[in-house]
């Protein structure tokens, strides 16, 4: 981060340096930068990325194939897999390469392990042209994140998602403050704690549960401790509360989306919805 | 069941036989029946049970103590505990007997393992008079169930709870038919499948999830498979659905209560409440 | 009502009497009964009605036209219109007859005034064949109600709708008993009180709000007096309640449908849905 | 507005000018300013107002009575009443003055006509000491608003409420954009349109429905045109929609409160709650 280049410096750089910058993003393909250099200056980071991708997409078929071939396949990038899953993924990735002649590219920062396994399985059987287009789309995602990591300047393209929550107490007609909650990532093997928070006086968490990066697609769960919250406010003389820890299980499908998971609760009812 | 006596036969029985019947319910205390016999005929099963309990409660202190002492303590009755929990319960039950001079009685058909452990812990420190009253209440619960098991006739006292559910699809404005759901009992060790059902055209299960016996107090979870239901009806082109399996976790506190757990859902929201 | 014929008697009646019965339903067209008589005996009221309608539908074009022409047009049947609306309806009905050569038939027991005005306006421009089919469908509705009014027997065809309600208090986790509510029919001119009720201990009305006849399509409103209900239970020290009288406005589109309007409420929130 | 004094200028003003400023707020009572002047400088507008009110409250009983007597009574201030209501209010205000010996003060910018009539009726019978305290509280509200109108500077005391709304479409899982809505003030005579808006892409109105001033306590209604919104998105082949214009009726009790009225809707259901 400390060594990020400025957009202005890139716009003013000699063509050779601009090409070297592009090569760093595009798996060594300096020609992407050579061809995009003439379109400078780029007013925004988004325009810079679009300019580079336009050069990559307009290349001759053989160049495009070589570009795709320069990126590491998904099996080399995916993290968080069990040994069995990693082995299965390696087999699928090899089969993909054998069938299509280029590596199976997926921007693994945007998807959870299960979604990656499902995506590779689905794409294995796709028609070659569609797969070449898919590979270029994934290169777009990969290089966008690399670019934002290396360059600073105005007009960044959207590359981060957000997960937030809000708890309302409609028993008392106010935000539910002081509710402990935990966010988990779910997969077949079980669940993994990502965040533990407590709601503030507005019933929200001080910062979003997830933000500043793409959301990894997959299944999640938030556990809300409504029991202690209402126990402290409503003396109902009940040994076993109707609602105690309330689990809310949901899926994330848009890595750059905003997922607002609202919970509106009383001791006897609750409503969950994807809000905004 | 096949050998159940009729209320009419009990009303007409010689006093000795009626006393023997009472002895069977009241841990050998034939005197309960001897004293209640004069109040016959009882018009209903509820009145029969109340007559017997009135005789038991009106007894001299020493008799009452002897009656309580005749029932097996909770450690001998509780089922579904781990070895560790059983050992802890045995220790608590022994401490209770040492402190109060009579066994800790709990009608274990009305409570789950965790609720029993919590109840014994809470009652261990209670004042002796309150505990004697609590023991008589539990004898009332225990003998009510025994009586209903052995006698048939009109006017049975309420001794069964009911757990039902209803799934509504407010995306389409109709009952959600064909939704698979599973009911689990929860405890610290995990969860245990009790029932697996599918909703009928009215969005309900053909029979209640639980009925015909007291509900065991404790925590439960129903998993509703909304994902397949909406996937088949709404083509949203979504790889990872927002709502797929929806877990609803709730507590049961009234063994003879009616718990109706309603779920009103769309692909993006749901409402849960204790209905009627 | 007292003079209703039995299905058995109709099945056994001489052909002439059966034809007279049909003539009474079908605006004097005894031939409908003459042709349907041979299909007797009919096992159910629904089969009887279907048999008569089959004879009517299978008639030669000129006969069918004559049959349609024998029914009074909608302008003669519609009730509850203002003078202006009645005049407009009469003009539309005359235009319809001029265009199609037969009266505009609508079973007015199944639709409210606004829905009738809208339907005539929509049908005025319809193609003649579609209008002839529509007229026969309306004759089906009209004669079904007449038949049920005059004949008793098993297997009545569905000819009644139902409007019911249910109020749940999720502040306390129980049905909301003693809530006053009022049902109004809405139209452009204002609203008309149809029913005033109070919820029973189960949070429902003792009888459905509407039942035993087709529901008239149109717009309705129920006012629920939540304010007094919660004021008596929750002392919030509030001069002006957040929720006091809660209006729920809804449309009925299916005359033979079941509309269950559920209200789940706290002093600070409520949920309305079409239930089942 | 253009002629607002700065807090700094007031802090630096000669005592005579500061007293004149206070006299303008406090119905001619320059002594309030004379006594508060020594506490200058005030760091915030809130502290200035508190300083003035402290001087007013600490005055001798006769001075306090004279101060209260200098303000016009509620009958002279209330607006938006029918002739009948104004006459009734004048009678009540005269009775109040006869009973308590000072005018009935209410900051009419904070309450709607019905709430004012109810408040005067309730206060007429109050004990004199409580009424003197109530009068001083109302002087606090009246002078706070006058002060904010005449002085600019940091740290303004809260003197404005806010009414906002948000419409979510849980049929599609997104904010409901383009929904027309209308806000009305309700009273016994009927309703009066205050605002007509349309939701923006986030399902909210661009500016709050009410803000920048106290909310007048009373009853309100928002009509949301859900019918056209869903009609354009969901082709259900329905002549009379279940939900068309949805009225939400609610009360405002806290003039400086934030009322967020959320509507979460499908074509078949909706949830309303006071959010945050």
C-alpha cells in the first residue's frame, strides 16, 4: 500500500514504464500496456482499467489465448479447501485445461470455496467461445483488484461489497442496542467465525460486518442473541424463552453487492429481509 | 392401552379395588384411594384426578413426606443424558435429598434434559416448604399422565401439548405447498432429528409436528427448505440464493401449550411468529 | 328457500317438469331442459348444472344467441350505483347491444359496482366471438346461483367465497382478543360499513366477515382498533399512540375465493398478508 | 433569518443589549437577561438557552408568575382550528386562567390542533404547582425556537423532528423505486395533504417528509401507491389487485423525535414499523 503509484504519475510515465506496469497486472503481457498507452491520460482509475482491458480484448486470437494461458489456474489460487476438495479441484482444473486448451481462470477473491467448486464443475462443460469470454471477464476482475492495490487516484471502479445489519425492537419501538451477534461462513464441513460484534445505540454495528473488499460468494449465518436482550427488558417469568439465539442463514451471490440483513424482533416474532 | 379401565367401573368398584388403583398411581399409597373413595362418583377423568390429589394434599405432614419419598427421584427417571450429565444429575439429586430430606421429583415426560438439569440446580437451593409444594405439583403431573394411561372416560384433564407449523408464500400470495422441513431437538451436544415432513397444499403438515403428549420443554429447531421451493417457481438466475434452508430456533416452555410456528416467506424475506 | 326441490325429485320428474325447471333458470329456454333430461340421473348438484350448461353450449348458433338475448342486460341488474353511474352504465350497455347484437350479461352477484363499470367498458370493445363465450360464462354463473337457490342435494358446485381475519399480538405472544374491527366496501364515492365485529379469544371473529355467497369483486377496508387494545395492556405513557386505528385496504378479485386477511401487530409495527 | 445575531456578538454585547435580546425572547422580561449576563460567555446556543432558562426558573415566585402572565395564552396562538374548536379552546383557556391565575401556555409549534385541545382539557384540572412547572417547560420550548430563529452559532439545542420513509420490495429483493406516496395530517374533520413525493432508486424520498422544525403531535397518514408499482413489474392477470393504495396511519408524540415509517411489501403482504 505504501508504495502505491499515483494515476497522475502513470499518465505521465514514459511508455516503457507504463508497459511494465501493465505487465505486472497482466501476467507479463507488456503489450497490453504498449497498446493502451496512447489512450492516456486516463481521468479515473476506472478508465485506466477499462483502457487496459480494451487493449487485451482487442488482441488477435492467439495473443488472447497466450494472455489467458499466462494466468495461474483456479486450482493454484483457491484457498480454504480441505485436502479432498483441493484434490478434486486440481482434477477438474486439469480436465478443463485439457478440454479448452487454457487454464480455468476464476478471481478467487470474489468467491467462497463451495462456489468455486460449483463454478468449475459448471464451466468444464461450457462451449469454448463462451469459456474464452469467461476467462477475459475473470482477468478483468483479477486485474481490477491488482490495479486498485497498486495505484491511487480518483474514480476507482466498484470492487468492494458490503454486508451490514440492523436490529430493531418493535416490542419497545426503538433500535435494539447491545445485541451480541456473530457472523459465520458456512460450508459443507461446518461453519467458521468471521466476526463477533455488538449493536450500537442505533441497532447497527459501528462498522459493516464485511466491507472494503469483494464479498466471497457462498452461504453465511448471523446469530443474534435476542434472548439476553429481551430477558433484561421484559420480565415474562419464562424459563425457556421462545426466542433466544436467532440464526439467520443467507447466501451472497454478488461480490460487489450491498447485503443489508435487517432483523425486526419482539420476544415472540421476527422478520428478516434483504434491505438497502 | 388395551387394558384401560373405564371411569364408570372405577366409580362402581369396591373401595379396596379403588384403593389398589390409587396405590398404582401414587407409588403404593393406597390411603390416597381410601380417602378419595367417598367422593365418588367422579363425573370426569379430571375430577377423578383432582379428587385423588385433594386427598394426597390434605394428608398429615408425615404422610405427605412419606408419599413424596415413595416416588423415584429425577436422577432415576431422566433419559437422554450424556454420561457426564447423568453423573452431574445424580450428584445434584443426592445433594437435594440430603438438604430437603426427600427426593427431587420432576415429571420427566414434560421437560427435556437441559431443562431438567437447570430445574434441579434451581430447586436445590429453594426453601423446604416451597420444595414440598413443588414435589406435590410434580406428583400431580406424574399421576395425571399415569391416570390417562390407565383409565378411559369423558373429561380428560389437559395433558398434551401441540406443535404445528404453517408456511405461506407471499411472493405468490398462496400457501407454500411441498416445502420439506425437519424438526430437531437441540441441546448442548448438538441436535437430534425428531420429524421430517413436507407441507401439504394448505402449507401445513398433515398432522401436527408434535401432539398427543406433553411437549418436553427445551430448545428446538425447524429447518425449512425454501430454496428448492422458490427455485422451482421464481427464475431469478441466481447461483447462490439469498434464502435457501431457513432455520427457525425456538423454545418450548409450556408442556401443555400450543406452539404454532408460522413462516411467511418470499425469496428475500421471511417472518416468523408464535401464532395460534 | 322453504320450497326448494330435491335433486332426487328432479332426477325422477317427468321430462316436461324437468324442462319447466330449466326454463325457470335459463330465461324461459325450456329446450335446455328437454335436451339435458336424457342425461339424468345427475349424482350431484354440480353435475346437474354442468349437464344443463352443456346442453346450452351445444345449441345451434341462432339458439345460443336467442338464449343470451333472453337474459336481462347488466344495466337492469346492477345495484348500488349512483344516478350518474347508472346512466353511464345504461349508455354502455346500449352501445354494447348495438355493437354485438345481444345484451351485455354479467352475474352482478359476483362483482361490486366499480368492477361492473370497468368490465362493461373493457368488454364493449371485445371481438364478438369472445363476447359470446363471455356471455355463456356469465349465464353459467347466473344459473348456478339460481339452481342453488331452488334445489337441494349433495355435491353443490363452489359458489361462495369467504373473507376472514385473524389478529395476533406479538408484543405478548398471543391472539389479540377483544379488538373491535369494521369492514367497509370502498368505491369512488366513499365507503359503506358492511360489518362491525370484535375478535374472540382466538383473535378471530366468531363467523367469517363474509361467507355463504359470492364475494363481490372490488375494494374493501378493515379498520382494526389496535389503540384501545394495546392502551389497556401496555402502559407506555404516550399521549398520541404510534398505532391507533389501523386501516387495511385490499381488493377482492375471486368471487369464490377465500380471502384471509391476517394482522400481526405490536404497538410499533404490524404485518398484513393474505393468508389461508 | 438574514438578520440573525451571532452567539459571539451576544457574548460580547454590553449587558443592556443582552438584556434587550432576552426581553425579546421572554415576553419583555429584561431581568432574565440581566441575571444571565454574568454567566457569559456561553459556548453553545444550547448553553445560552439553558442559562436564560436557569435565570427564569430561579426567580422569585411573584416574578415567575409575572413572566408566565406575559406570554399569550394558547387560544391566541393555536392555528388550524375550526370555528367551533376555536370557540371551545377560548372557553377552556379562560377557565384555565380563572382557575390557575395565569394563562395556559403551550408551544403551539410542537402540537397539532387535536393534541392542543386534548392537552388544555387535561391541564385544566391539574394542581397549580404542576401547572406552574408545565408553564415554565412550555416557555422553554417557545423561547428555544425563538432563540434559534434569532441567533446563529454552534451547538444548537435539538429543536427539530424528522419524518422519513423507506419502501422495500421483497418480491424482487430491492428498494422500491418510483412509488408515489402522499402524506396527510388527520383530524376529526378529515385529512389535509402535506406532501406528495415519489421514492428514489433507494426506495426513500430525496428529503425527509418533514424536517427542520418540531413535528406537530397528532395523527398522520401516508398513502403508498403500491398497485401501479407492482402492476408494472408482476403480471399476475388480476383485475382487482389485492394491494393497491396502502394507507399507513400513525401518530406522532415526540415533536423532536425521529419517526421513520418503513414499508416492506410484496403484492400480497406488507410490514410497517417505526424504524430508525
